[in-house]
């Protein structure tokens, strides 16, 4: 058996790991790389490590774009196998991949207008809406805890990762030359005692473990501190008549923020102000959340059983129409605008930022991780000048960064999760999906609780077992 690391190797995006067993080739995830535009353009199109037509199956951990977003390219270039996922992930993938394709088509259209004027060769989108829709024919939905045999040598089982709706950890059971081997793939590890979703489930002991490490050297804020900080910002916005702009991932983060706002307003911890979820994708994702109560924790199921909407309240408006989105620019605060994308690399949030980022009373709330070289990271780092749609803007707005809304487990939460594993059984522990400096720190933390044989693979690194 051989494992080759194709993506999310010493970086946090583009999750993709190739496993070869007895002439069968399986990808764990096949996500889109997000980062430097030129590098992302090339990495998402190049297939130098494997040929798409040679891949037999994809096992998907969850439906975030950096884990699922490049499956249409894989299909476009010759892949003809199954994409296994949970039922909720399959439903989310449908809207996410279509949205990703529409954004690409839109962006390429405007970029090509300039390129044609400059006499340059026009770009093509990575994939089109038609490509995205064709890729959905390959999806096969599976439930948690249902052991599925791919063939006589390979079986796998999904465990709830508690990260976003439908997210899963994967237990692979492999037989090769009368020997048995187990591989655990965490995907992205969620957090215990968070709203909406169930807590992450414990994987059984394994021989090989492939784990994310996004927050491997950081700790999240306490929930009570986050709510107080949120209340303080809303009160400030009321006094200053500010717009609070929250770039948020359409899947997971948006629903969690809405859930918290509902709680804050219901308990009358602050005066209610208008809240707009301005993202057609987020609106559609929220509808899908409502269709999958099997993923919810007891508290959220209890709200639903009382015939209440955990993702709705009086002052909340979901916006699909583009004209209604544009109208927000003419309205004065106080108000909250939640809009995608979370890393500020596309979507309607760019228009809200362009219209408000130079105003000193604007408040930008950063509620999640942003990869290097993204606009979200530049705002997080409070750079004085940023580029939006190719134009320079002064960052005069107030920037508030939250470290608790993350759907990723932090260092101590991950250490607590791994502490339950049998160290002697694990032959190799791979760290993926993290910045390299963070991974080095997390490796030391794991060694501190008794783990050995920890590898931080580079892109293209292969390991034989």
C-alpha cells in the first residue's frame, strides 16, 4: 500500500490524499487550493502526481470547498468512479459546486474583458456550472456507522466529525497479502459542546492516522467571552450607527452566527438591530441544514420539536435577490451583514467591503481562519491598504477578530481527542491541513503526550506500507 499527499500538505487548503491498494486508487477528498491567485490557478489545474482517469473512488470528508471543490475538474479530466459522502454532504456539495462554478464563470468574464482589450489570450474557468452538475452524478450518499465494502480488500466507515453538517471522519480497513491495516482520516475535527451539531465521535484505534492540524498551536476564546464581545460590538454599532460586516463561510459559520444572534436577541442581552444574511449560497445551505436534523445535537432538536426555527428571528432577513443586496449600500446602520466568502476571496461580501472599508465607523468581524495571501488574512492582519476588485482601498474600518467561532478544534481540543488513542498501535501519524510552522508546534505537543513517528509530508511525498 502507498499513500501520496497531493494537497493540504504544509498548507491549509486543497485537501487531497491518494491511497493505492492492490491496483485500486482512492482519493481522500479532492478540494480546491485557495491562496496566491497565480499559484492557485496552476495547482487546481495541474495533475502531475496522478492521472484523473486512473482514480477509482473518492471518499469525501465534508462539503467545504477546500475539500470538495475540485471534484468537477477531476470528472472533467476523466474520472469516472464514485464519490462517497454522507447524505448531508452530498446535498451541500450540490449547491457549493454550482456556486463555485458560477463565481468562476463570472470572474473570468470580467477578467477576460480586460485581457482581450490588452490583446492577451482569455482565461477559461476551472470548471463551468455544467461541469459541476455532471460531477454530481458520481456522488453516492452513505450514513454514519454503515460499513461499506468497496471491494474484497477495502471497506470504510464514516464517523461524525462534528465540524459542519454531514462532516465525517473515515475509518479505512484494508487487506493486502493476508495482512490487515487500518487508516483513520480525520477530515476536519469539530469541537465538543458547540451549538447545532453533535460532538465529534471517537475513531477506533488505527495503524495509520492522517489528521488536520489547522489550529495546532492556538486556543479558542471561551464561549462566554465571545458572547460578551459580540454584545459589546453590537452596542457600539448602535451608538455609532455602524454597519457590522461579517465575512462568513456559507456552510457552518453563517448558521452558527445566526444561532448565537438568535440567542442574544431572545434573551434580550442587547437591543435588536436588523440582520441580513446576504448570500444566496448561505440561504440555500440553511435550507439544507433544516432538512438534516439527524446531524443536530439535543438542544437544536429540542428547538425544532417546539416548532421554532433555530435559524430565524424577527429582525433577520435572508437575501437572494441582487437588487436587494445592492440596496443595503444605501441603507444606514446600525445593521449586521453576514455575507460570503469567509476568506473574502469572492462573493457579495467583496461589494460590501468595497463600499464600507474606508469608513471609520464600519466594523468588520473576522470569525474564521483565512489562508495566507487572501484578502481575509490581509484584513485580519490590519494592513493599511488592501486590494478589492483590483483597486486599492484604505483599511479605515475597525477590525474585530474572533477565535471562537471556528468549527475546527484548537490545540488542546485536538490533544484531548488524540489522547484516547493507543500510541503503540499507531505506526505512522501524518499531519496535514495546516501551516507548516503550526504543524511543527503541534508535532511537539503530540510528542509531549507520547506519540512517535509523526510526519509532516510535503506535496508529492509518498510513503509505502
